[in-house]
C-alpha cells in the first residue's frame, strides 16, 4: 500500500518568526500565505508546513496516497480515526494518533494522487 509522501506540519505561535528561523536553516519558500497564516517550505526533498491557528498539534502528514484505501486499512487494523472525509476519486482526509498520541494525518487532493 502506498501511504504517500511525508510532509511535516507544525503548529506555530508566530508565523513570521518561524519563517525567519527555518529560512535561516536553509529552507526555501514553496508557497507562502502570510495573510492566511500558513507557509509551505522546502529543504532538499522535505516539505515543512507552518500553520498559525490552523492545526492544534504538530503532525506527520501523508499526501498522495489513496485516502479511502488507507482509511479502510486503518479500520481493518482497528486504529481509531477522526475527521474523516473520503471521496470516490481517492482524495480525502482523516487523522489517527500513534500510541504516544502523535498525530498522523492523511490528506490528498485529486491532483496529488500518486499512481
């Protein structure tokens, strides 16, 4: 099963300070929306999302996988899920937590689906 590629999502208190910090580490701007309080940065093959007021916890985010298939896989494993949105085209989103309470988010738009 293809879970997709990993992106990291951080809940930040001050987007501009966080942007300055990660830029100083060598991250480059991928998509910045200061007015909407989020930014997507890239470092080599890694993607980092900075979100001020959009998420309540830091997350590992899997993107590109067929979300309904992944969701069914989690249900078969009896892993509790939250915030389920499943679409017939393979897109959607849902959240699980690992045994330590860390958020693992699956989120794919139709144009991101990996074959």
